[in-house]
């Protein structure tokens, strides 16, 4: 890693330091006086089918820690990362979080787990009263009213509106087929997309629900081909999104088509290859991001890992940056102080955008409309909330 790139990005994130962790103000003061590291917990997929998510998560987390520590840490104390594997079930996610929370030395937690798992883990997060930032974007998360649960990304109501608008106004769909996953995120973004379509005077020709981890989408695609649908809107995570694109290409389907964030990720693009070309997507991340902090992140990531960052890379870097900024503001690692400081985070430049906490404990402020061409998500437009 060249020091110039590291210094440039770390400076743009405007993150300076703070201290270790404890479960009370007095313990926090003792930890800080002892000069211990600030421990940030990360719950992500380190095994199973979503292990590629964990790889990008680990890489981005380590890049964040390296840059912050090279700049002197947070309020003078170095950052230390503690990873836990989320496993493959809701209970394994909860167990991973409990393992971190029960250590007693974790200042805050970031998790890339799916929205449905976040919702299942919410009572645990609330019980341990530890500031937790997640990449899940479901609109079902804010109504939980969990004061310790924060979302780094925009919620799916904005994504649904942009997908619907692009499908109708840019791609000319009048009778689209909507295919979505059955989990909390998939059902939620589908509801928002369909509602937005109806506001534009468009009724979906078909609405198809597929199971999470579905592998055979050909029967669904055949159903679409045999209908009067004039376009495809797919709302799926990275693995499922790539499978839909590959199976649509194998069937020579040439309808206008658009997807969500998962489709525009390097994981999906690398898996599907040329099959993603021509698809549009509404996403939280593209390597063509135009902000200075975003460009610096891409340059630093490529230099350190010799590959492009995935959307999970950006989510992780931004989520940890948000936690770090809150610790800096709090001047402490006391959980209540950090949690209160999260609400004060404003106009924080990150990899994928600028982050400001709102009253629903959501930080994301913008999304990108992209089109896949030659293995790249080409930026078309940026839309703010």
C-alpha cells in the first residue's frame, strides 16, 4: 500500500481517535487510561455459501483499521478488529453477536448479515445495549424501535422508488414481471417497488416469489416468457441475482431488465460473466463513484488487494467509519455515550456516499443507477433521499 493513498483516504474520512471499550463510564475511563486498543466487533459470513461476502468484509475492515491506525488511531488509541462467523441460520447469527457482546470489551459492532437475521437478532442487540451498525436495508428494521440498532445504508423504500422509475421511464416497461426473494429484504423491497410502479400507473404483469438460496429460476423465467410481460425486475441478493442473469441469458431472454444492489456487485458480475451485460441496477455502490472519498477508497482497495471492492467492502468500510466517528465524538467507548454520539454523525464522507443519521437511525443518503457493460457497473445517475 502506498502511504499517499492511505493518507489521502484516511484524511477524507475525517476520522481521528478515541478509546477502548467497557460496559460503564468508569470502566471506559480505566481502559483509556491503560491505553488499550479499541475493539470493534464484526459479524459476517466467514463460511458457507456467503463466504465471499465475508472475504470482502474482512478486507475492507482491515483496510479501515490500517488507515486509522496509521493516522494515530481514534483519539490516540489503535483499533483492533474481532471477527465472528454468522453461520447460516438466524440462531447462528444471534450466537455470533452474543459471543461478541459478552466479551465485555467490544466498543461497537458492525454486521453484514441479511435483514431477516438482523430482525431476528434485534432483541439480543437490545438486551446487550451495545451500539450495532448493520448493512441490512429493510424498512422493517426502523419500526422495531431498537435504540441500539443503526442502518448504514438507505432503506428499501428509496431503492424501490428508483427501480420503478427507471423501469418505467428509462426502460419503457408497461407490464413488468417482478421476481423477488421471500426473505424480509426481498419482500420489503418488492412491496415498495410495486407500490411505486402503481403510483406511476403501471401494474405488474406477474409477481413471482422465490425462496432464499433458490438455484433453479428457469421455471420462473419460462413463466415470464410465456406471459405478456415486457420487462423483468429482479430483486435478489448477489448469489441469486447472478443465477437469474445466467439463466435468463441461457434462455436468450432479451427483455428490458433491471435489478437491485446484489446484481451490480463484483461477486455477481464475476459469477455471471457476460450474462449481466445489458442489465440495469439500482445500487448502493459502484467503483465509478464520483466523490473524492469514494475514488480514494477504490484506489486504496485496488492497491492493497489488486481487485475491485464489492458492495460489501463499501458497506463495511462505511459502517466502521460511522462507528469510529461516533467514538471520536463521544470521547469515550462507553456504550451509552457512543450510542448517543451516533445520532450526531453528520455529513461524514465515506466510500459509497455521505452519511448523516436521521430520526430512524439510518445513515445512507444516496443510491446509484447503473448499467452493466463489459463486467463493470457503469454509472448513469446518483439519486439522493
